[in-house]
């Protein structure tokens, strides 16, 4: 009788521990997803600012046609438009599964390309009319970059906590059982 009681107690403890550990993993994953949603808002604003900053000839309805004059200035703006399009597509691919490591790596690469394209336009796209981007637009970009960096840091912290939790023993067994996959930081 006492052996039976001990076995039932051990089974109950394992059950309650499993439920608690599973709930913790779900909560940490939800926190990482919520942090991504905030980050997604900032990135969407950045994309909107890039599209609003493009000259009229580079708006989606008026793409340069084959045979049109393509000079260095045109290539800079086309590079920025292409980088924004690539980043937007990578972001759309990551939205359904914000913790997908492969899509996260693609988005991080696209983010770097967008940042470099913006810097090139900001520093090299001068013509006779002066600076290509008004100071208000540059200031808005810098403010968005600061906000995005903070949100990205919070997302990375949430992902690190989630990854640490699914790698701990014995929660690692539940993570394997319920297919909790490690996420990548951005």
C-alpha cells in the first residue's frame, strides 16, 4: 500500500511539474512573439519612410523602363527601392513564424542591405539641387533606427530566454516532445 502511494505521489509531482514547465515554455514563446510584433511595427514604419522618400520616378506605378537613362544617381535610388522590396518580402515571410531561424537570418541580411542602401543614398546621391533627402526625413530615419534598435534588443532578450529554457534539462525533454524549436536572434 505504501509503495502504491509513493508511486502515485511521484506520478502527481511529475504531472504537475510537466504542466508547469510546458506553460513556462509557452509563455516564453508568446513573449518572444509579442516582442516581434512591436519590432514588426517599427520595421513597417521604416519601409513606409523609404517608400515615401523615393523620387516620383521610383514609385511603384512609375518604374524605370528598359532603355531609360540609367546613371549613378538612378542606380542608387533603384538600389534603395530594391533593398526595401527585399526587406519587405523577408519581413512578410517571417511574420507567420517569428521564431523561424532560417527566415530570421534572411531578414537580418535584408535589414543590413537596406541600411547600407539608405546610407549610400544619404551620402552619395547629391546632385545640383543639393541633398537627396530633407533633414526632416533623415532625422525621422534616425529616430526610427533608435526605436527599432531598442525593440530589436528586447526581442533578442526574449529569444535568448526562450532558447535557454528549451535547452535546460529536464524541460528539454518537453521541448523535444512538443516540438519547441530554437529561435534565432536578429
